[in-house]
C-alpha cells in the first residue's frame, strides 16, 4: 500500500501505542526520557508573593511621590512589619512582598536619599511581583504523562522536590543492515564494497529518540541469512532494517518478513528520498524496512520511524523539528512527492539554501549540511525570497 508522507506519519502514530512500562530513575538521568507519571505541585508556586525586581515595595496609590523607607527585605527573609501609606521597603529579587505593599518599583526608577525615596512615575497594583500561586496551585497538574523531559522539565521536577522520577523504559531497537556489498566499518573494503554507515547513523538516531540501539551483524542478500537475522531482530522491542526493500532482484526483505506472518501497514511512501519505505508488525513487534541509501535511511527514520520510538515511550503527538525560513536562491522540484533536500540554514535561521548534493547516497553532503529543505508535494517552484519549510538536522 502506498501512502503520502503525512498519511504514513499518521499511520505510525495511530498503530504504535505506548507499551514500554515504567522504571524509576534519579533526576540527573531523566533528561531525554519520557515521563511515565503525573507531576503535581507540592505547594503553591510561587509559595509567597515574590518580587521580580530589585527595588522598592510600595503602595501603588502613593505614586508618584516621595516615600519614607522603613527597612529592607532580602531573598530568604520575611519583612516583619507592613507598608503603611507614604512608606516603602527596599526589596530584592526573590524576596516576599511585605504586607501592605501591592507593587514593586525598580531601583532604576527610584532616587534614594537617606531614608527617603523619590519616585516620579506611577505604578499599577501588581507591578513587578508574582502573586502567590500565580504559576500553579498546590495539587495542580504541572507535567503530564508522556512529556519528554528536557532541561526545563528537570528544573520543575527539582522544584517540586522529586529526586527520582518514573519514566518509560527505553525501547531496545534492533538495527539490521543488509547487503552483499556491505562490510563493517573496521574492515578494509575491496573496490566494489562499501562500509556499513547506516548502522552507525541509525544507532545515533535511535539513541537521540530515546531508544537503546542493538546493532546486528550484516544480513546477506539471501534468504537464510536474512531470515536468521530478522528472527534475532524480532526479539528486540522494535526492528529497523536497512536496505533490501527496493525493486531489485536481490531485495528480499519484504518477502522474508512475509514468512514471519507480518502484517504490512504500508510498503511505499510518496517521499524522496526513501520511497520504498516499509512499515509493519510481526510476532507482536513493529518493524521498518528502510531503503538502504544513506540519505533515504536517515530521512525515513527521522521523519517517520522515529515517531514509533516516541510513541512506544508514551509521547502522544510526536512532532518534527520544523521551522520556516527564506530561500536565498530559486528552487524547483517535480511535484507529487514530499522531498527532503540537504540544505544550509543561516546561523540565525532566517535564510536557507539547498546544498550541493549528488543524491541520496551522498554521505558527504548529508554530513556537511545542517538542515533539510522540505518541499511539499503540491508545489513546483519557489523564488528567491520565498518562505519554505526546513527540517532541523
Ligand atoms: P538497497 O536499499 O539495499 O537497494 O541499497 C541502496 C544503496 O544503499 C546501495 O547503493 C547500497 O550499497 C547502499 N547501502 C545499503 N546498505 C547500506 C549500509 N548499511 N551502509 C551504507 N550504504 C548502504
Ligand atoms: Mg541492498
């Protein structure tokens, strides 16, 4: 069955359900994992009305004017008195707003002399402090199951006092390279052979997606070898095959998978590179047959197979890291396929241009570029200055 790019992604997201179970990890190891528990606020946040500035705690209605400074409050202290009309208390960022005050005036906007402070601008009640519980109330849900944990999530987990957290177990992903011409990277290839780069790139991509890669020995383009390695690969939580899914005489991967009573969800996607992409399930395990050209393997993993690893860990809506940028040169493609092309994105992301590439086997161009143009299948040409979608590498 042939699907469009978006249909193929949707199919993966629909078929693959969270299935990894959970384990507890210490907080420093949680980054890159996916939350398997809800996280609730253990108290109000902020727990007290908290000054956002260094300055003076005031009653807004007193301003503009000259006020009497009756004391100071710093972060980690509580002011014992309260701010009366005509008074101000010097306050530091992070300190609790004293009773009676309803605003903080930045120190840059105040002129202090002795115990007086002159402020010649107005203030509004609520200026420059965060009221108690404005971010979250005690008991509020602050992070949901299925949330990928990055640096800010770790900060929130630490804030609510969690030292360890329940995360989805990491899927073990078997990587099975195929091909009679492929040798291991440590070998000296003969003139007609090439080194196995796909296992290395896939292992890196699997790791980045939160999986644990398990690279299998290269399967040769014969039934016995391919059958044996597929059997091993189906022992993992998921199987990625590279190569052997095109229309060539020795592309036997689909045929051997069929022997395992595989259910195929699609075996062709309208993308380039990577059209012959295969997705299915055998012995209860999902597998992808990724076309073997290095560019096809990388792009089909990144844009479609990766979503399966994310779904297994409980991410509800896997998203692609896309942005829009402005082309510096005109660009044409044959419509009908969603096309990914090696590209160079400027440092600030504002402009992009297609990189020189000699096709989807060009590992040099793939390694040198820093992004991919995403040419949508309906459009044929773009002028310099047009916006285009860009997939980050
Ligand atoms: P295939 O999809 O098996 O027809 O392979 C397509 C192209 O990708 C051929 O030029 C292969 O030599 C190349 N290729 C296949 N597997 C790998 C691999 N593991 N590493 C690098 N190139 C590969
Ligand atoms: Mg092959």
